[in-house]
């Protein structure tokens, strides 16, 4: 018996809401904003990058990106360094793995690890395939969303 689409949609939306709630609560526990935590994740996954690249990946314009990097630098999570390929540019580098952040995230990571350990290798392959394909689908969908500025300009 398969799950009706509406039940699957509700379960998925509950999952996304729980992930977002955990992200916000984790950020607060580390005296960070949710966008700050999101940016740290982007840097951890993507490595050092220019502030412009970080802002683009986080969906921020120049001003908010500068303030984001300032906050993360002041908190000791990142540093600005000259870009080795172009000394006129600056890159944002994560500084190690923040112990406080690891401590806050550890319980959820441990519980998720326990859940995943209950799946067979084939089931894990399906889950990882889904996450990979869903990631790409969401990234592609972002490009098709109108941004607020373009909506306001067309309304003028």
C-alpha cells in the first residue's frame, strides 16, 4: 500500500519545519542568527570563498553579506584573507570547527546517525539519491523564483 500524496507532502513539510526549527534553535544556542549558521554551513561545505560568492549562495545582497561576515569574524568563526589567486580580492575562510557549534549539534547528529543505522545499504542508497536529487531540484527552482526587486519594478 502506498502513501497518498497528501500524506507524503504533510510528512515532508513537517520534516522541513523540524529541520528549520532545529537550525534556528541551534543558532540561538550559539548566539548566532539563523543566516549566520546557514553561512557557516555553506563555508564548511564549499570551502573558502569571496564574500560575493558567499552572499550569492546565501541569497544576500552586498550590504547584508558584509554585516554577516563582520558578525562571523567578530565571533571568531571566520577570517578574511587575501585571495591567493588575486591579491586584490578577499576570501572568507572558516576558522576550524567551532566547539560550541559541534556541542549544540551533537545530540541531533547522534540521533540521526542512530536512525540511519537502522536502514539497509540499499535503503541508504535510496535516501542519499533522494537527498542529492532533491538538493538539485531546490537549487534549480530558486533560479525560477522571481525576486522581490523585480516584482516591485514591474509593479511600478
